[in-house]
C-alpha cells in the first residue's frame, strides 16, 4: 500500500524519487520547447463535437506536452451539453464523476446561484477559488485524473483562470530538494478530516499523498492551497515542501498560464493545478462554465504512450 512504484509499471518511473537518471532524461525532454504562454495551448477548431484529425492531433500534441490543451470552437454561448461531452469522448473519457450537485447530463454547471443548496459552495458564487487540483477530498480509489471545462458564457469582468501543469510543479520542487518529493509522496501527506453529522462519522477521514504514480506510470497530484478543513503531515520536510510549492504558485513563474476563456472555448486536462479569479456578472454576461471530472486520463497522454 505504501509502495510508490506500481507493480504494473513496466519501466522505471521518472517520478520515483530514487530514479535519478530516468528523471533527468524525462525532465530534459519535458522542458524542451515547453509552451511559453497560454496561447501555446490554444487550437482553433470548427465543431468540438466532431473534430477533424488535424484538430484532434493538435490538441493531443499539446496535452501530451503540458497535460492540457485549450480549444477555441465556434459554438459561442450554445449551452448544448453534448459539446463538452463529445469533446471528452473523443479523448477516451467515459467515467464521469457525477457529484450530487451535477446536472442530469452528469456535467456540473458552474454559475452563480442565489438560492438553494448550491449557494453555500464557493464554486457557485462569484468569489475567487485558490490553487487546487479537483477532487482532492475524494477517496483514494476515486481520484480525478482528468478535468475539463467548457465556457458557455464569461462574466462581465474577472473570472480569469490560472493553470500550472502539475508535472512542472513536480520538477520545480524536485530541483529544489528531492526530499520534498519524498515528503509529498508520503501516504499521509494530506488528510481530509472525517465529516461528523449528528455525532456520527458520516465519512471517514481520508489520508493520502500529494504526488502519486498511477498504474500506467503517470503522475497524479492531489492538492489544495487552502489550510482550513485539511490536515497536513506535521514534519519539517513537509512544511518546507509546502512553503516552496506555495511560493511557486503565488510567484510569477513563466510556467503559470493566466487568461480569460471566451464563450465556445474549453480546457481539456489531466487535472492540472488551477485557480479562478473573482468575477462580476451583468445581465448579458452571467458566467457559465460546464465542468466535467473523469476517473481516467486523456487517452494517449500517458507517460509511456507510444511516440
Ligand atoms: Fe477546480
């Protein structure tokens, strides 16, 4: 259980902190020609429901490099749920994580809600959401591997997203101190406390690593920068590693992409680190993002996928 090297992985994973030469080779290749800004991720497409081979290849190439890609389609503010669903299917994503606030389609509509239960949750307000990966509070067997967003409408002002490839966060930390990686791979690095309702445990506490290696040898990250309602391992290395990561996320690294997505645009990603700026709606611009979370990674983006 505590092994960080999956037995099914055929090749030595560069993400294992002891595999220095595999890591260095992977890192050098990863950073070569790495996109310098958000524009490097964007692919203009026609119909997101039916990509041409060239459009698909361009998106896949970016996703393989950075774990994410942005499509700019021509559907504008068309709210058809098939747009993000069909996009995801073309990248092999089937196992949608339907949370209890999801739409009937299984997508989640992120909009400002003034009534009902949703208004109590930050995603359904116009407030900023700080750095995280999605589903960090999920149990170990239900970690989110892919996160997609599709923009139906943007806000009148604000609502920009920042994005950081979690493999880049890994590299920046490992370059600083490989022991940071060991600390963040510990099985109890980040614990979600038990939820108590009416004096009973409604959900067990959920310990887990920040960085882990999937059965296919890819890197997964489970993280939130928030400090409330999470329990971090209380040791000096973990504390230093978290401070280093926070400095990276709150600094001006060229690897952090920032931008405002327009209606008809969307993100496909292997659940990269992201945040959201606060925003203001008006009558014509009520921000509406579809969010889809999947238990699989984007097909063809695994570390050892054929070149
Ligand atoms: Fe998120």
